[in-house]
C-alpha cells in the first residue's frame, strides 16, 4: 500500500450536470477524508469541485484549494476550504497541485479537466510525473476518450506501454483503492520515457 498523504482531484465546475456525477464527487471527497488523505482541488465553489470539497469537509478532512488570483477576484473560490493557495495563473495552478500531491483522480469534466488530465498523462509519458493517475469513469463518461487512446496505440501514435500510465475506476471507492495500490514510481514508465 502506498503512503498517500494528499490527492489531487480534477473535475468540472459546471452545475448543469446529472446528479450521479455530484454523488460520486461527494463520495470521493468523503472517502479520501475517512482515510486521512488531504484533498487538493481547484478551489471552485460550484459543480463537482464543490461537491468533492463538501464531501471531504463533512467527513472532517482537510481540503486545500489552489486557484489563480483573478478567479478569487471574481469570487469563484470556495472560502470554506481548509486552506486556499493563490497562484499567478492557470499554469502555475496546475504545477502547484501536481507538486503538492501524491496522486491524481480525474472525475468527469470539460476542456479544463481534459487539459489537466492530458498534461499529467504527457508528463508521465515523459518520465516527469510518476504518480498514480486514476480516471474515474462515471456512467461511462470517458468511454470514448479511452477508446481514442486505444486507437492512438493501435496506430502507433503512442506505445502499448503507455496504457500503464493511467488506471480506470468506475466508483469512488475503486478510485481510492487504486490510488493506494498503483505504484508511486512506475519504473516501466521511466524506461520508455523519451527524456
């Protein structure tokens, strides 16, 4: 079992989504807190970010939000969080979250969430980010994306070994279990990284 102290949660801030997504986000935040794991997210006060934060806070956990200053100025942050870290821009936000966490769980989301997912996949492919990446595929949300990644490997845009960069879960409990069971430093990734 990995010694996981903090986990990044990447997810949507949208509010016009199905209830099942909110439920899983809340369960994820609650489950991490019950295991004594600090949750780190984008500090948003809406959508799945808010649901994950509420789940963690309600279970007595620590939830740290990382957010650019311009978003705080627009009151897009959730002031009830345990701690809020302001950054200068979006890139710094991602860098800060990646550096202060031991793993990442990616819930459904839009372009921002996909950007965060693909950045850590790319960094792991390059041997820079060697922490567990868990895609929480709620209600098959990521099915088409996972199929596209398979096609990328079939057509040699990615290597077969790249399939080991991420793990896929369908429930919050499974995602948490995978965080603790996936190697923190995947030496197979380091071997085929182009650095």
